[in-house]
C-alpha cells in the first residue's frame, strides 16, 4: 500500500494497535523526535519503538519516517476518530 493508495479513492482500512498509534501520535505531536524520546515518553525500550515503526512502515507501505508521517496524517484526516 502506498501513500497514494492511502490518500486516494477506495482506501482500505489500516488496522494499527494502540501502541502503534501511541508511537505515531508522539511523532505527530513532537515532530522530528528520536526513538529514545518516543521510548521515554511511552516508557518502553528503544527496540520496542523500532519494532512498532517497522510494523507501521509495512502496514502503510512506506520505508521511512517522513513517508509514514505523511501517510498517517492523510489517513487520520480521512478517518477521524
């Protein structure tokens, strides 16, 4: 799934866990934050954050944080709540 698929017509629902959502929200709220910053905020290890990010990249069909941020903010606008 690419950003275009996420933001385009006929979008499929992307299921993410509560912790994956927490990681994404930390990225959205704090912009260019490190894995260490996210881990400290969520009281988890950096490895756990890395795992959540890898799962999110796969689910959103992206391969870096910038693309993930764009895909997630677009997805969130189209699927509030």
